[in-house]
C-alpha cells in the first residue's frame, strides 16, 4: 500500500487498505481479545488512509501512513509482541514481511 501511495497509484493503495480493513475485521474471530485490540488501534488509521487515497493527497497519505505505523507498533507493544513495523527499506528488513529484522528467539507458542 505504501509503495502504491508513493507513486500515486491510488487504486492499488485503496485495494490494499481495503484488504487491511478486511483482515482487521476477521481478527476478532481468530483471537477475540487481540482482535478487538487490533480493531481499536486500526479503525481510525485505516479510515484516514482511505480518505487520503480517495482524495489523491500524497501529503495526507504520508501523514496517515506514519500514524498507522506508529499505531501498529503501539499495538504490538500492548499485546506483548516483539515485531516492529516499518516502511523504510534497508538491509535489515525482510522483503516478505514489512518487519525489521533483529536477533530474537522463537516464542514457545509460535505457529502458522
């Protein structure tokens, strides 16, 4: 979503935001407690992102994106997570998932 917004591909950015909204919505069925927390952190942010995209406003989009990343990281901390979300590309970033890579151990209850 952020790459599409960087170049003004608002259709793709809107699609990705809608996917984030969909995934946020179903999270409550996966984990009711953490799903509710995720929705509380993300609802306003996704709305602001969508509004910026609908208006094709790069400045508002970047501001909403920065707020969203901060909310993602706040939710990760509040829920005991260890991943940090970023949109900055660097050698320490996984290209499969937008999380900074750093030394960690596998949680005992980790699974897919």
